[in-house]
C-alpha cells in the first residue's frame, strides 16, 4: 500500500508540478545542464529574460535537416527536457502534431516551462491531443506561474478573449504586465492595445514605443497608426515619425502596415498622392493574403490608378477579398473614403 501511495504521489507531482526544475541561470525552467548539441543550433532557444525581439521574423526550422539531428540528440540525452521540447518544436513545425505533443508532454511533466506553454496551445487548438480548454489553461498557467513571459502573454490573451478562461480585461492586463515588466515585446504591445481600447492613449503610446523599439512589427504598426489617428496628450504629433514606424513594420513584411502605407499614398495624406506607390504597397499586403489590401488593389485595377485598368485583375482581387470575408465599410466605395485604422 505504501508503494502504491508513493507512486500516486509521484504521478501527481509530475502532473501538477509540485516539484519544478528551475534553471539557476534564469530562475525559470527554460534550460537544463545538458551540453549544447547540433539540435540547439538548428532550433532557437525559448525566450528568457533579457532577450529582445529582433527586426526579423523568427527563423523557420529546416525540419528535414533538424529532425534526425534532434532525434539523435534526445536519444543521447534522454533526460534533457530542453531537447525533448526542441524535438517537439520540430515535429510541431513539420505538422506531426501527435509526436510534437508527446515530446512536449515529457518535458512539461518535468516542469519545463516552454514545453508547458507549448502543450497548452496544443490543447487549445486540438493539435495532437483532444481539444480541451481546461487542460490548455492549466498548462499555460503552470508556465506563467514560473515567470515564462510568452505563457503569461498567452494567459492574458485567454482572459481578454474569453477563451479557456472567463473574459476579464483586468486579469488580462495583469498577466500582460507581468510579461511586459520582463521587456517581452508582444506583452508590451498587447498591454498597449488594452490601454487604447480604454482610450488611455498616453499609456498605449508608451507601451507601443517600448515594443516598437525592440523591432516588434505589430507595435511599430500600432504606434504609427496611433500617431495618425489620435491627437492628444502623450501621443506624438510627428506624422513623419508615424510613416517611419509604419515603414519599419512594412519592411518586415507586416501586411497591415503595408496596407496603411498603400492608403496613405492613395489618399495623398502626408505624402504626395502616388498611385504606383499605393499599388506597390497594396500588392505586397495582398500577396500575403491580407483581405483589405486585396480589395484595395482590386479597386486600383478597376479605376486604372497606379496600374493599367484591367477588369479581369480587378475581379480576381475583389473576389479573393470577398472569399476572405472582407466587406468594405457601408457608403465607402472608394479607397480614399476608407479610414486609416487606429489599430490592426
């Protein structure tokens, strides 16, 4: 009976993580003492305090190359939760979700925060495991309670959106703040969004600025749009600065910023009206699947503005926008009548 009780205790400890593997380097379960391997070179480390969000999108994993190398690393170091999690990430990107969930589970049960966070998202999306919002929230919360900023941000989003958690903006803001205090740019951006929703534009601008300066494209786009859309205390009034932030986001391939730049050039707002530049920016966003830009590009072809008049191209782009569910604002048939949005 004692053996059975102890076994049950061990299982519960693994499941509920009463015993957490904490890294002495960061204070979080985001690393282990296993020597670095070739797998580490192919799969980026999880975020840790002090990391910055760079000017480029996260590097995609070459899954064909990484898979055998990470499998070999896990076989050599089967107790490394870091390597199990990295192998799970490779499987995840290769869309082998069942195997990804299994690897995340091994590391998550040992207290490895990035794997707990990733496993929670698997449960939220129903990838490799049955969709289960209670499990999703539980695993993400475990990682968040360890101070893992990406999990804190995801938990905030759950509260904000009322998914896997009661809808509660105050709770959302609390979790965003925990991650933002670690200089995690996505959390700073989401905290800025909540401030903008409450019309606390000074605070929104401050948070957007922090994330934008880290190179986080959504925040660069939001800060540029905020400057153009809102006049008031605490919001910069420099429209040239707004264009600069939008360009930095657009140059990273962020479609909403590309679309706003297209609107600016089409309308001749701040810059001289230039249909060719408008078409160029709309096309970049449209080719990324951004529905409003597809609609706007279709109208340019319809009117022959910045591109040759072409009814077939117009119809094709307008159809793509419609298939993606985009409906123009009632009473605004022309691009120039579409307001530049405050946030995307």
